[in-house]
C-alpha cells in the first residue's frame, strides 16, 4: 500500500530511506555552491575540504551525488 504522497508527488519509490539517495537531491542555490566548492577542492587537489551544516540538510546526500558525478 503506497502512501498518498507517492501519487501526489509522482513517486515510484520511497524517498525517505535511512541511506542517502542522490536521485532525490534538490540542488538549492546553497547546495549548488557547496557542490561547486567540493568539486573544485577535489579536482584542484586542494587537500582538506570541510562541509558543515545542520542535521538533515543533505550533506551526505550531496557528497554521494558528487561521487557519482566524478565517476
């Protein structure tokens, strides 16, 4: 039995899992900036790059999306 939000938002699978799923990532302007900074830090081999934020803001999902992009 699918919850109503499946139909309301056109979802084919559960968006609320314990593990991050980059396919559900919404890139807000701040997420785009974080992605760009992380990508630059890795590609330019800048050494240590730090990403901070409140719990649930998408840090882990953003990193998983970046790893997919870099593959």
